[in-house]
């Protein structure tokens, strides 16, 4: 059950100002009474033939009406002045409230941009503007991702439909080739769906954390991908120290696999090399994957972590992937409170570094969520 709306903050502040002013006036009058009038004699004092000094009763009759009038004036002044001052003080809050209503209705482009001194309201408005900017960027990224994902999923589905239409119109066509192509298209669709689900999992951070060693994960990855490297004529060199971290072993294995797979696929046609190294820094562990390859400009390299980017072109091959490799790596690294750095090598190729928090000194491998 919703409660009925109460008095506004402006009214509360106004009543508080007026009440404080009335209290201050009453205290002042009380001081005058206690420390002055109490020493006035209670009987009239005569001096000379026609002169006298007023007694306490005379002063009371003159004092109390004026005191009451002064309190009424202070009450009116407190209410009027408090209403004006409260309105001026709460004006920034009204702007923040209006921006909140606009954001609640989907308008994230609005900014408060509160000027004036850097007080509490200014800090609140600046923080709200920064939050709106992050939300707007996140929503735009999600919309772009959804559009790209829809396009990527539509491609294998449309290809499957075309192959089925061809088979229907040409019953004498070799079904073996058709089945092989359908299987390839279906495998790609499954890979893309699994990649999207993995991105969703890492965004929600709904996974169990445990003590892992990145050096062991790197060795397991290179052993798994060694046949692919040999097929493409690429050498893999693994080195480094133990790199203890805390996280999901499965997700970190996926992260390393994506990096090494990309380094193998996007390499020189022959005599290419992939270097996989692990290291430890104060408070952090590093996983670095480098490869030989073509030289890329820095502005091109910076876009590779965006979803559905495949280097300088979107030409697919047998191992081209679904365009989510580095996007998944970035998402997994951020889910583990880490960072991903991608940069070009001077001699060609890329250097990708994942930095994760080092595992705290603890005994055992107790998992926690």
C-alpha cells in the first residue's frame, strides 16, 4: 500500500528556519527579562516633587506587547525568508530530479551540467552526469552488439535456407556435399551461439572462483593448439614463471585459448612464431601472447577488441572464428577485475597482455563465489 505524499522538503526547511528564528528571538527576550527586568524594583521610586521611576509592573505592561509583536514579525520573516532561501538551495536538486525523470523515460543524452561552487549538490550532479554517460555508452554498445549478433546469426541461417532450397529444386544433386556444407554452417552457428552465451556469463560474473596458475593454463592451451600450429607452419614458444591468480579455471582457459588461437590464425603464411609468456608483478600476474604478422596501425589495433571485428577484413576461413575472440577475452579479464592491453609489435603482429590480480597468500584451494 502506497503512503500518501508528505510535506515537501522545501516546506520542512521553511518551518525549520522559521522555528529556529522564533526560538532565537524568544531566547533573546528571555535573556532581557531574566537579566534586566528582574532587577527592577516592584514598587515605584519617587524622586523630587513630580518625578518617579517605573516599577516592574509598568515595564511588563510596556515590554510584553512589544515582545509579542517582535515574535510575530520574526515568524513572518522566518516563513517568507525561509521559503525563498529553501527554494534557492533546493534549485539544484530540482534539476537533478528532472534529469532523473528523463533518464527513467529512456532519455540518457540529457546532462545536468550544474555550475557554481563545488559543493555537495555540484558533486552529486557531476556524479549523476558521469553515470548517465556510462549508461548511454553501455546502452549504445549493447544495441550495436545486438544488431551485429543478429546479423551474424542471420548469415548462417540464410545460408542453410539457400542450401535447402537448392537441394529441393535439384533432387539429383550430390547430397554428400550438401550435408558437409550444412554441417559446416551449423557448426559455425553453434560456435557463435556458445560465444554469445559465454559473453553473457562473464558479464553477469556468475561463476565460481578458485586458485589457478596461469602458467599451467598456458601450457595446456599450447598443447591443445599445437596440431593447428603445426598445420599452419607456426612455432609456439612458452616461457615464464608461475602466475597464481584467483578466478574461473574454465574461463581463464577459454581466455588463453582465444588469444593463442588468434595468434596462430593471424600469423605469417609460413615460418611464423607465437610467444606465450607469464610473469608476476607486485599485486598482479601477467599473461602475454605475441605473434609475428603484418604491421597494423595503432588505430586499427584498438578496434580489435570490439565484437565481430576480424582484423583488417571480414573474410572468413576455416579458422576465422566468429569475431568475438578478443571481445570474450576482454570480458573475461574484466570479470576477473583485470585488464586487457592490445598493441602492435614494431616488427609486425600483435602483443596482447592480460593483467589479473595476483592470488592472495592463502593455504589450500578453497573455492568461493
